[in-house]
C-alpha cells in the first residue's frame, strides 16, 4: 500500500558534534560529494513532505547558509538554550502551522546513508498499523550508547530508555532506537509539552514521547530494519570515512546494475549524483565527482579525476584531470591532460597528451594533440593545433581571447599572443610568435630563417666522431650539402652561432644580408605541415 505523503519532515542538526574535532560544523562534512545534511535532505525530499524543516543551533550561520544553497524551500528552525532532541523537535514544530495534521517524520542531519525507500516503508508501517508513533529500530551486537527499545510481554513498544538512564537489565537489550520516527503531528505536539528534563543528562528527550503516547492508550510501533548502515550516524572522522567507503560501495554497485563496467570498485570513487551510460568502462583509480554525466560506450580512466564534467557517448578520457568541462561524443582526451573550467571539446575532437585547456571551445573534430596550453580560445572545426603551441592569454594584467578558424593549421612550437585571430583555412608556420591576425588562405610566419654553414664541423669540431661521420657522409656523396644557404641568411651570424670556446676569428663572414623575411608561401606550407602533423 502507499501511505499519504508526510505533512512535514523535521531534520535535527543542532548538535555540536564535538567528537569530530573540527572547525567545520559536523553536518557540513562531506562524503560522496554531498554534505551530511545534504544526504539527509535528499533522502527526506524523496518522501515528498509538504514542509521540510531543519533545526539548527551550533554554527547556525554556516549551516543555514548551506541549507539555503542546496534546498531553498527548506525552512530553518532555531533551537534555543534548552537541550535535547525533544526540544529540537519542539523548535521545529514552532515554525510549522499550529494546526498541522498528518504525519511528521523526524530524522537526523548526521545519518547520511538513510534512503528514501526506508522512510516510505516507515510511513507504510505507521499508517497501516494506525500508530500514533512508529520508530525505526535495529539490533546491534554492541548496543552501547544507544537508546534501548522497551517492549511489553506481548511485544508492543512501551518506550525508549537512554543508555545513561538504563538499568543493568535494560542495558542488556540489543534492540536500539535509530532516532528515525513517524509521529502523528497532534500527538507529538501534545506529548512534547509534557516532556521534562528530569534525567541523567538534564535534557528534553524526544524518546520520552513514546511512553507518554502509550500512556494515553495510543498505539506505538517499532519497525525493525536489517540494514544497519542506514541508521548509523557520523560522530567522528573514523565513522565519516567508514560510512564514506560504504556509501561508495553502494554507489558503484548501483552504477554497475545500471549498466556501467567498473574494473576495480575498490579504487573507483563515484559521487552520489554521477550518472554513467551503458557499457561505459571505468578503469581503476578513477574518481567521478559532482554532477558528472557520462554517456554510453565510453572509456574512462585509469587514473582520472572528473568533477562536474559532461561526456558524450563513445568518448575516451584517459589519465586526465578535468573540472567543469564538456567532452563531445566520440572525442578523446589524454593521457596526462588537464581540462579546466570552460573547456568544451567538440564531437570527435582530440585533446592529447600534456595539454592544459581553460575557457577553450574546440570545434567538431578539431585536434590539440600534444603539449599545448589553450586558454581563452575558440578553435574551429577540423583545425589542427601543432605540438607545443601556447595560446598566451595573459599580458601580466589582463586576459585576452584568441581564435583559430575552421580547418586551420597552427605549426608546432608557436605562441599565439592574444588577442589574435587566425581565420578559417589559414596556416601559422612552425615556431612563430604570432601577434597579428592571419587572414583566410594566408600563412603567418615569424621565425628567423635557417642558414647552414658548410664545413663548420670540420673546422670547429675536428677530431670528433661527428667530424668523422660528416667526412664519411661527404665521401659517400651525400647530396644534402647546402652550404649555399649561408649566403641567404637574414641575420648576422654571431647571435645564431652555436656556443663555442674557439676564437671567433674562424667564423665565416656573412656573405649577404637583408634577405626578405618571408619565403615563398609554398615552402612555408610544407614546413608548417612537417612541424605539426599529428
Ligand atoms: C539519540 C537518542 C537515542 C538514539 C540515538 C541514535 C534521544 C534522547 N536519544 O541519542 O535514543 O539511540 O540518538 O543515534 O533522543 N540534536 C539536536 N539538538 C539537541 C540534541 C541533539 O538537534 O539538543 C540532534 C543532533 O545534532 C543529532 C541528533 O539530534 O543529529 C541526535 O543527537 P545525539 O546527541 O547524537 O543523540 P544521542 O545522545 O546519540
Ligand atoms: Ca549520535
């Protein structure tokens, strides 16, 4: 059967969490990419309550701000100086309509593995048994510290006694109070007004509501569950880690049941909100964080960390770190690349090895295959960015944008000093420092021309293996002797000469100076292609 939706959920999160030994409020610690209170809220939202209240006190400002962030519709209630779970719930009721009727669920902000389904089961049991209170219970081998469930001879729940108030006999009871309940709203409100603080801790206990309700002849039920993880709270960082591992195990199992292939679940970390398409393989040591969405038939990892990344079908992302990036269908990334926010790689595009990108829109089938920094750039479809290209986007004061048009080609080891635009169908010669736009069909090239100095090795490296190899090659008639290139050099030789200990007097004098800077385009095209082919 299906119970009516709860009138309200009250999530308790006012406790101090001293044992966390942390400056951060306990319920803001995270596992599986969500805060503890975020998990609590996600679970109760699934039950579709009409009202959702979170009771806060410790680090009120930080906690309230976080809750407003993740669930703006949640109402914050402040707990006052009176201590105890009963007082917390009373403060929660205080922000709800006075005539609220129906069922009120109470949960804790520090119990992250609780699932919506368990709350729906609780509602079913509560409604079908016509109970005024129903509490989720569990059996523990070691119940130390928990409230114990007191049952009558006929098995009906009579009340809860806290560890500190319990007799030896009661402490032997292994059925514990999880702290998760369904209450009739009016009964809860009335009973709480009767709860005092006359107990070992001087607190107003929510647990006292059960005996009071029972005393009025109303029905109190227990709903025993087997999955202890769902009732376990985080009190210290050991529990945080233990529960984090278990949550991950559950998330990875779910991903596999939904069709993903996970090679090594133990080294794979998947946040609660990640989705993975069918037959996508996740290789070892991969972390998928935030709202990462991965399509079908992809290869992800090994050694890959993706945060808030969207990946299309059939893509491959290997040994990569990426944040707030979009990777198109059939695209490939890595190994060893770093995609920063604003990276958008088009379908069938490629970002290869040792590439860093940021605010980079890379078009359909475009390639940035090797050793590149691409920041604040738009790269057109089918463009090819040669090895070692740097898009220099920062002048020391401001960032500027650049673009490379469709099917254009940037030769290796070029630096494009932003702002600069390379048109569609243009080339940049390898080794250029580009500071001016390059038009369609043009090549931009800025490097100094090469000169070959014939006989240099024989003169300056006489007696070395290099000299012997040169001599042998010349004797064989190697035709690649281009000493004449010396005569076409564009610049004085001193600055281009390899460093040498020998006196400069042996230096051949430049034969000619003042050659034009630009060679015939056809030759440059060949050189650019040689330098940047992938
Ligand atoms: C409580 C229950 C105990 C149960 C256990 C399960 C009572 C009296 N005891 O014990 O029966 O077995 O939980 O974990 O209810 N909180 C507030 N305001 C307060 C006190 C607590 O909001 O004044 C919140 C805490 O932030 C926490 C939850 O209530 O989320 C439980 O508080 P905690 O102090 O851990 O309760 P326990 O003493 O463990
Ligand atoms: Ca606790």
